[in-house]
C-alpha cells in the first residue's frame, strides 16, 4: 500500500512563503487523495488549471475567499487545510488518508455500507 506523506516539507513556519508552501502541499495532497484532477477542480473554482497549479506549487498566494472555495470543493473544513500550521500534529495521518482514498475509489455502494457497518460496530 502506498501511503500519502502528510508531513510538510516546511519545517517551521517563519514567513508568508512558508504558509503558502504549507497550504499548497495540503491542498494538493487532499485533492489527490480525493482523486480530483487539476482541471476538474480548477473548472469548479472558475480558474485556469495553470492558476490552480500555481496555488499548489506555492507560487501564488491564496486569498481567504479562494481558500474557502477550495475547501468547499474538497469537502473539508478550512481548518483541515491549515491544520498543523501551528506545529501541532495533524489529526489526519497517512493511514487515514490512504483509507479515505481507497474508500472513495470503491464503486460498489453495498461494499461501502458493509465497511462502514463494520467500523461502526467496533
């Protein structure tokens, strides 16, 4: 199983650029985990694929309104995108993200229901 690394490449948050890079990495990882393409997400936001790529590479600052739009499309709370900026550990670990990605890839709703039922019974 190929786990997704959620640890930020930014070691400490000392500047605006560090914040941009941290957010960029979080957005990209969550988007990929949910199997949303750059083009599809950019279209939903109403921007070009290149602009979204600039956000995800930390080359362009993300305004709060755009961050909110991105969170809505990714179906996460804005807190999820900024979680860990204060150097506290993220509540989303690699294993959880991998489970979410695999679960989202399941096509059969009956299997999803069985897995959810099993988890709820534990």
